[in-house]
C-alpha cells in the first residue's frame, strides 16, 4: 500500500539521520522501530473504518463542517481581514538546508517540522531519551497518514476550489480561485505537489500540523507546546494557505483524529492483549489468562 511504502521510506531516512547512542540495550533500540512498523496495518485499518465504527460521531463532525461550508464566504472574508491581516508578513527564518527540500515541493514550514522531528530523534538517540525517539517515530507515521488521507484521497474526492485571496473583491473567481464556497467537483486527478486548482478541502498542512501536535501531546502529556508550535507553523506565511475556514477546521479535526489513532495503537501494542478463557480440570474450574505482545 502507498501509505506503508511512504512510511517505510520516511522511517529509514529518519533513522539514518542519527546514530544510536552506545549503552542503550539493543532490545530497547529495536522495540521502538518494531512497534512503529508492526502497528502500521492496525493504523490504516482504524483510519479507514473509523467513520463506520463511530457513525454518530462521524455524522456530527460532517454536519458541523457542512454548516461551516454554508457559512464559509462571510467566515473566510472575516478571517482574511482579521487573522491573515494580523499575521501578514510573519515567516519563520530560512533554514540553511531548506532550498534543497523546497525544490522538491516542500513548504518552508514543512522543512521546519521535519527538522524538529529529526532533531528530536537525534537528541533521543544520543541521550537515551526514549520518549523523544518515540514521539519522532510516531509523528513520522502521522505525517504519512496525513499526506495520503488528506492530499491524495480527500482532496481528490472533494476537488474544491480555493477561495480568492481577497473575497471583498466582487467576481474575483478566475477558474482556479473562486468566491463560491460550494465550488466542488473540479476533478483533475491526484495532485501530489501543491496545486491551486481543486485542492482546497481539507487543508493538508493543518492535517499534518495537528496530527504531529496530537502525537507529541500524547507522548509528553503536554498540549501547550505541541499545539503552540502547530499554531506558529500555521500562521507562518499565512496568506499562502488560501483555504476556506471549513478547510482548515476539517484538516485540524482530521489531523487530531489521525494522531489519536497512532497513539492508541501504539499504547495497545505496548500494553499487549489480555485474554481469558474457561479452564476445566479434575481439580475444578477457573479462568486461564494470557498476555500477547
């Protein structure tokens, strides 16, 4: 599957960016990687079947986003005139190794996110901090799932055009950008690289930022720093996003959901599975308990 191939490549590249520290037991080094790879199938199954297993919750989310879509024009106009205006001109500093990666289609904020994760893994490897390595590995999975789910699948399905950069301008639509929040169905195939036409919903970057933030929040038990970092990434070069408000809300909700799936399956793997079965012997009856890992 495409998600599994992308994830394997990303994990390999992440692992090659840092050397493992001496003194950490070999079983400790490999268990995090084994956990990350072993749970891929469960992650994908859970993400795909989540709406079917939680129909009421899924329906409520869809209804909420649908309501935002209907209100998107005034909401997005207000967003452009307030939030975008407030952060206009703010951008994170350029990293020394940024150009090579942006030439591949990554945004500057993507480079910052990947660099932070790689740096966190390297720190964990050098100091023996298992949480730092675990957070980086699980976040790598969350990023790949975000890309496949948001960029490849949902953007292709919805094919929604992005809003005009300035919705205060009458009749600003030009075929690529629109002032109509109901401008869906602009199918043009799968868009792997950033593309303006028909790629509004959901926001991939918001999906990615909040998926990673949810993972770090769960691993460290702290929400302020991860979500604060996600907010900084979101407002850097803010006018470049060009999304309807509902696109950003949908991406954020999707990202948090993906991060939650990754965390839960990781925790389940670590906890193992406790099973019980009847036990009947000549000496009496009881229960047999077993734990699998």
